[in-house]
C-alpha cells in the first residue's frame, strides 16, 4: 500500500488545480484518472470541443454580417461537425501536455485507472491493463465531474437522438434540430446550430431560458435567438420521442408535436459517483449524484473533499478550479482562504452572455435601492467592426454613492468584458471609476463609460434612456 498526504480522483479543472495547490504546499500528492488523457469533460468532450465549434459558427455568422462585397459563404453538404471544430485537436493536445507538465513539475504522481473506496482513508485503483493498487490517503479530493443525464423516457441512440457529448460527433449538419432543455448546454447548442443555418426548436418547461440570470439578459437572448430562427417553446415537456424513417417525432405535453431531423436531449447532468463505492467512505450522494459540501468543500466525512461539477451549481470550469484550490488550502491548514462571492458566469451562446454580482431581481428582493445604466452595443464602434452589433452592457449601482453591485452583458466577448466590472467591484469601486477612466478606442470596454453615464443620470433623477458624454458632464 502506497501512502500519500492527498489523493485526488479526477484530473479535470477541479482535480488538476487541487492537486497542484496541495503539491505546491509540500504535500505528497497522487492523482487518479480513468481516461487515457487528463482534463476531464472540460478538455475532452465538453468545454473545449463545443467552444471550438462555436468559434467556427460565429466566424461564419460574422463574415455574413460584415457584408463584404463578393463574399459568399456556404457549408458543404458533406461537412461533419468534427470538421467544423477547427483548432479543437490542437487546443486539446496542448491542454493535455500542459496538464501533464504542470503536475509532473510539482511532483504529483499520476495513476491510470478507476478509483473506489475500500475504507475512508483507502482508495483502490483498478487499471485496465494490469493489477490493482491500493493508496492510503490522509486527505481525499473527489473531482470526478458529471455526465449528461439520460431520461428513461427518451431512447438516446446517438444516431438521431443525442446528448450534449455525442452531438459533437454528427456526421453532417442537419436540416433541423429539436433541443429538449433550455439550460446552459441547450441554449449554447441551439444558438450554435442556428448560426450554422439549422432550423432549431428549443423546448423548455420553465417560463424563461436560463432563469438564474438577470431577467433582461434571458429575455434579450430569447429575442436574439428568435431573430436567428430559433423557435422557443416554454412551459412544455417532451413526453415521447419517436424516430421515424427520415425524421424524429417529438410529442409535447400540450398535445402538439415537433418534427426534426435530429434531437438533442439537454436534460442537465448527473455526478460520476457510481464506481466510487461511497458507502465504504461513509458518504452518500443525492438523487442526481451530487455531494453535499460546506464552504471549504468538505463532505460529511471531514477528510474527504469534493469540488467541481460534482458539487452542483454553477458547474463551470472557472469555479471548479477555484473550488479545488480552496479545498486543498483548507486541507493543508490554510483555513482563512474562502471562495470569493464574485463568481462571473460565462455562457457561450451566440452572442455570449456573462454576469457577475447582483441582478435586478435579487436587488429588488433584498430591497436594496439601485440604479441601472446600459450601453447598447449597436452604439459601440468595435461591436460594429467585428460584425456583431447586438446586445448590451449593463451596470447596477447603489443609489447612494454609486458603488457597483452587478455587471451584466450580452454581446460580443461578453465573457471577457465582464472581468473589468468584477475587478472594480472587488475593490468596492463606484461609477466614478468608469467616468474618469480612459479606454482605448474603438474597444468594447468603452461601453462601460456610456453605461456609467446613464446610471449617474439615473442617480440625479434624469429621465433618459441614453445621453451623450458631454451632456452628462455638464449635468
């Protein structure tokens, strides 16, 4: 039996960052990965591959929108989805090498195989090609991630009815696609395929898509998807899905039916816990395979931590990395470190959506007086130059003093744009920062100025929707 200070199960964002942090603090660390390559869903089947497809779809959409004389873009009827992923293989290979190099340089030992508990401090590693190995651990970090949920009522065959992993293996761009579920994956793929010229139907049981976002963002996304040809159906569920000779028939809960060439089931995700033998460690997951943790990512068994998608919402690579780091800081005696409250959400629809901090709805619920200032990106020169003059940047600020409470954006590079606002919020900055700052021109960041001016006008009681800078300075 080999003894380690820390054994990490899973080499995705949470596992890699957790293992690296523990090793950097001088602990002897082992990481167990069942796949031949590291990186988990993020690198291999989810984040990187889907964003590679998105970049191609976005480039096609932007080129069409720029109106270049004589330019005609069309997709070959024989093109496959993997071929449209462009630089996916290059980026994935680079990430594999980066992760291995990072862990190796820190002295982290890697084991290939499936991990399961024999006892609270003992982990059995079962490789595919040789004998088993027992690891004894003072601390265990579970970062096994999730996989797409498969409803028992829908026959996924990965030929006409897909999940969010297998959809990336389509052998051609379909004529039409029905997306069942308007969560993050459903909305991302709906907008990507619409940009590729596919007729998309998006079915969801809720009143609006992505309800955890600021409502104005959700509503704007729906409007923009409708403009691109996506039909959105609310308060409906798919009760039955029947593959026919040529298309797939989807029976909805109101008695209506949809017909599509392909179907994507985006019913959320479930935790990868089946093989862990959690009972041997004194643990139990919930019905979706998620583990309950405290603010330091400790499970009910204090020396066993869990991080990443395995602990549920928000299930983002960015938050998973930080969760793994915070967990191992605590495990190594650095208890003062906690997860920041400023967690930006990045959703890679077309256009992108991102937000950080309070929403209008949360501020009203908390009865916090606020003002909102917004810049329409149609008025931003850079957004027009890149061929994506859609969406907006919105600032939410305290009515008294103008402290920034939330930043929300939908439009080109929103996931990058929001970081400036998050940084200002981290230092309790106010609208004055954006008024006084000098931004390069033309840039998307310049939108912060117009949004700040409008919010300041709101603080002064001016009834305007958008004012120019000179008029605001005189006010």
